[in-house]
C-alpha cells in the first residue's frame, strides 16, 4: 500500500524525536566497537552485529562520531575496518551498515575482525504498535551496559535492550477549520520511555515538555534517509537539520501540547517484577496539521 498521511506523521515524528534527544540532551556516547557474526543472515547476506542496537546516523549531531574512516576519508564516506583496512560501504565485501539495528552486512563470509568508531545512542528509539501492557509488563529487557560488559558478542535480533523509547500512534481525528473543506488534523502520539535511572526519566521529560508550541518538519517519502538494509539511501549521508531547514510552513506540523506523566507506585511495582532496575514514564504529544484532506 502507498504510504498515507499518518505514516508520514509517524515517520517524521520518529526522526524529530531522535534528533531532539541527541541534540538537546546530548544523549550519545562515542565508542570503538567490533561487529560479531550472528545466527541469522539477511536475504543471503552475512550479518555481523555490534553490542549496541542503534548507532547514531545523523550527521547534524555535533560531536557524534559516524562510522567512517577518519580524517583521511571524506565525511560522506561511511564504512568500517575489516582486518584493519578501511572499506567503504558498497565496496566488497561491505554491503551496508544498518544504523538502527547496530549491524553490518557482508556479501561474503569473513573471518577477519570488523571494527569501527561510532556514536551509540543513550536511548534507542523505535516505532511500535504494541500496547503499553506488552511493552512494560510482558517484555524483559537487558541493560545495554551489561551487554557490553560481559564476554563481547553481537546482539541477536530478538534481544531487547534499554534505555529505549517506543513511539506509537494513539489516535487521530479531523475537525473543521475553514470553509472550502479545510480541516485541522489532530494526532495523538505516545512515547513510552524505559530508562535505567530516575535522572534519565526526569531529563527526557524536561526536554520534550519544553518543545511544546513548536513546529516539526514533515518529511516526504523521498526525504526518508534509510534503504532496505537500514543504511543510507542512495549512499547519501543523513543530516536531519539540513533536510528540516528546507521545509516551509506548509511542510510542517505544529506541536500543540505535551504531557509528561508517571505511573503510580502500584503500577511501577508491577513493571519492576519483570525488570527490577527499570524506570518508566509516558510522554503524550498532540500534533496539529491544517490541511485539505479530501483533495
């Protein structure tokens, strides 16, 4: 099916949320890591995973290291070191870097070390259709720092790590705005935050509460930065700020309201039965877009 307006809003919200967390909160750490062979392949390509599920891909993040070859390689040339030699994405055997899953894909088997320097996110950010009950009461999470502290290995695809934020569509409606069929489309979006400290819960709530009454760029399908591998689309480095700056008023939505809420003690205790060291909160966003939905 062709993407519709709600798909555009949710994708744009994901990219905006991730960018604000990385810029306002500086919620990333630069590290050097290795990619390890994992059990599943991807459509015939060999999969190698880092110990982290999301790598920073946004070139607009000041101070964030993207997986490139260093000062002697153009910033727009993504790649990794295989057996100590830098290899560009698209140069055999390196087919792609999957930023959102912390992986790379090779088109042939490999026994050499695969390494790189890159920034990892303090919070992974995903879209979801799961309920709050499934996310908070029926899922077991592994702290990201515990994964990196044991015998080094790559994350298997079903491993759920935290801190993490899940964004979900929480309902929408159109209300009349002006004659001629112009409506205000109101969409409610919920962010479910799973953190590892009260400090993180308070910080992320503060960042997004203060974004109320601001605009969010609407990204078109052609603006979406990733291909089917999770790497850069057309090998063009992704820069959120650069793309957002090209959007005029008609290509933005308005963040009308933000509400940060906490669970009561009873619910918090239920969450910690499954994940004893987890702290959680919910951030509800109301976004508005004036449009002609029937044209």
